[in-house]
């Protein structure tokens, strides 16, 4: 992994587009003005990302996972992130799935088996519980999201942004959406305009 100085890459720079959890996670690899950026360069950045997406994890899991991250966890999360990106790329390019990323994803999804428990204080509630350590459980939740995005009904709506230099993925929820963000749409229009003028 390329070493990137964390003060150059605020966690806020890793774009939050409101995509499914696995797509947001894949998008931690992003670009700023065409330069590739690592949104998970340090354990602290991974912890911040987990807290920023806490609403997509059951209960307090994102917070307990962020607190419990240890040596080696960053590597496992980045490996899953790269696997998700490789599989998403294969899907949008209609290419065969790369074997190692596929195995990495399925292994991560199986890291923390969970089951529903009926918790009944004021009202009965379903709680998804696991015996696994919180970082393992968080890794599994992200992997499960990726399995559903890549293999479920959303798979035909997964797109790679066509913005100049952009490497983000998004799920197209309405037929006219062509870019990850309005910013990428503007950059693409400016670049087409420039190309047309240069051609003359
Ligand atoms: Zn984009």
C-alpha cells in the first residue's frame, strides 16, 4: 500500500455519497483532481470511517469496532476494500470475476456468523448478535453488504463514474444519473467542451 501522509487526506475527503455500505467502503479509494487518494491510510482513518457510517451497522457495532481495532485490522479492511473494488470493476465491465478477490470477499463475509436475538425491555426488538470480536463483526457486515450489492437486485444498477479521473462507484437509482456527483458531471461537460474546441 502506498504510504500517504494522513494530514493530506482528511477522512471527510473520502466522499460520502449515501450509497450502500459496500459501495461507500469501496469509494474510500478515491481521487482528488485526478490524483489517487487512500482514504484508509491509517487505523485512525479506518476508525473515523466506521464512526461516520455507524448508521449502516447494527447497534453500536461501528463504535465498538472502531475502539477495538488492533494491529493487522487495517490490512484486512483494506484487502476487503480492494477486493470489493476489483469485483465491482469486473461487474461493470462485464468481465469474469477475479478469483482471489471473490475468495477474499466470501471469507470476510464468513468471519463473524451472527443470529437474531429477541431483546424485550420496553418493547420486543430484534437484535443481530455475534460472538465475534467487533472488528471481525464489522468486516463481516461490510462484506455482507458487498455480497448483496454485487449479487442482489442492485447489481444491474452498479456503475463506475465516468467523470474525468474519477474512480468511484455508485448505484444508479434513476435512469438519468451518469455521474457519482454533480461535480463529476460538471467536470465531464467542461472536458468535452475543451475537447470539441481543441478538435477544431
Ligand atoms: Zn465521479
